[in-house]
């Protein structure tokens, strides 16, 4: 197929057709990264034949290497491959925008009416479900990653570092990367990583972007286009940051959130669950923007909404600014909404830059992207860090007042039931969350 035919082939799919799909995806993308990737595969590969299985996995492997939410980055990449920069931006934006609006609304409901019996019962049942979901994440990432004793040792060391010594998450990532680099040189067979998303032998018929379709003209690599993307990305980051620093000051809540969530966006190797310990350390323990209970409730809300789970960071921003009443007591909702939008901007901007800058390089190879040895070690460390997060959540759910307080037998039972449903019976996450919410409401009803 010639480049001209490629251009004509993609032209048969209009930009507005693609927009309709990306908007729809933004409202139906439940189930976390695995569920969102499955939906995109079903829609784009199996049903619509917009992209072949091999090219889909090729893009997914690249997104798995990047820090950030891989499902949103995959949507951005495919949108870019179909319609250039505007296609990538709109695909990634529409993947996030519905979730942002829903999170802002739910955050307001929570902070304004969270003490109502109905809402309290709903959250009482969902928090144990979230604990079980994090346990499932440990199991899922662990079984995919910990293939030998070296990686098990890294995971154990990371767990001890954060659990026993409260070592900051960025330092754990740095140490794991250094170990991975050395391991890649001296024990390369222990630090090689392969795609865990299946093989590429299965075919669903001819696709608009097929296995041997050349990259579109706008996907050709050039140093000029790379410099434009990187330069524009740095400009879009630095201008709002400069405005915040000069107009509000470095110590202002919004400025600190912008800087903190920029760092968080660069540390999300392993998905949203990997960055949650870092956010817990910073937003809860260091800055005090919200309490541990509020963080748990925010994660519970995030699990029930479409879009990337990392959108829970928008909840953190909303609650922090709402409680602090940045614009005064009369405009608390506005302060929270601005913070949520600000956090979303600085969290997702790096993902767009990574995809739009790296896409042409990846398309130039058409080879399977392999994880590097340092990234393999980082992913192993993430398993230990998420295990610490699971224990942290379990402690606050089962002993809400601390070990010296009451043991919550009902929460413990709901957690165990949810864990069995997810791990043993492989039940859908949304079904488990709904069932746990009903159990929480029933518990509050009978207690009340």
C-alpha cells in the first residue's frame, strides 16, 4: 500500500466519526485500565476494524513503557495515528473530560452531603471493595512482573523501605531503576520483559490501519516536529506555572498542587495504583490537603466513575481547595472546581507530550517495544509499594479508630467477600462495587 493509498484509506474515516467514538468512550470506560483497554480493543480492532491487532498491541506496548495512565495514552496514540496531532489531542481530551466533570460533581456531593446516612452507607460499603481492588492490583501486577528471585527481592525491599522506614516513593523508584540498570548488565535474563497482552497472531480481518500500512505522512519522524512538540509542551506547562508563581506566590495552594502533581505525573510507572502511595505521602501526610478517610472515599468515588482511575487526583485537588476555602466561604465550589481542573491539566499534560513526541519514533520501527531493565525493576518495586498501600487501606477500613479502637467486623467481612469475588471468581469490578455498596447501605439501615 503506497503512502497516498494510506492517506486515502484513513480519509474514509472522518475526523467527526472518530470524535463521536472518543466522546462515547469517555462515558463508558469503566473498569480501570484493563477494562478500558478491553473496550478499545473490542471497538477499534474487533468491531470497527479501524486498526489491526498487531498495530494495537504495538501502540499499547509503547504506552506501557511510559509513565502515566496507559489507557488514556493509548487512546491519544490511536487518535494521533488516525488524524494527526488534532486527533490525538481530542482522543485523549475526550477520554478525560467526562470523568473530570463527573468527579467534580461527585466531589461536591461528597463534601457537602457526605454525612447523610444514605451517602455514608454507600461509602461504608465501597471502601472495603476498594481495599479488595487494590489487593487484586497487587496480585495482577505481581503475577505479571515477579518472574524470578531478583524481582521478588526488589519488590520485598521496596515494601520494607516504604512500610518500615517511610522512604519517599520517588527515591524508591530511583533506587529500583539503578538496580535494574546494573541487573540488565550482569543478570540480563532476570531483567528482560515481554509483553503480557497476548500474542499478535490473531486477526480480525482487514483494518484501516493494517499490519503493513505505512505510517501516515504526519507520523514521519523529524527533529523539527519533535522539537515543536517538546517546545509547545514545555510552553503549555511553564506559562500556567509562571502565572501561578508570579500572581499567587510559590507557597499558594494552587502553585504547590501544580508542582506536586507534575511530579506525580512523572512517577506513575505501573498505573494509578503506583502513584497513590506517593499522593498519600504528599497530599495527606505532608501537605494535609485532605484526611486519610477522605482519600479512601475519593478512591471509592474514582472506582465508580468512567475514565482513568488517576482522576482521583482531581478529587484530591477539589477537596483540598474546597476545605481551605481559597476564594472565601462564599465560593468554595468554585475554588474546588478550579483546583480539580488545575490538577488534571498538570497530571495529563506530560502524557500528551510523551505520546506526540514519541509516536513518530515508534512508528518508524514497527517492531515490538520492549521494557528496559530499569523499567522492569521499577515495576517490581511498584508491586511492593502497592502492597503497602493495600495494608494501609485495610488498616483504616477494618480499624477506623486505630488498633486501640473497635475492630469493624462488617467491613472486614465485606473486604474478604470482595477479594474472593475478584480473585477467585473473576467477577466484574463494577458488579463487586455495586454489591458492596448495597451491603454498606443495608448495614447502615440495620444499625440505624
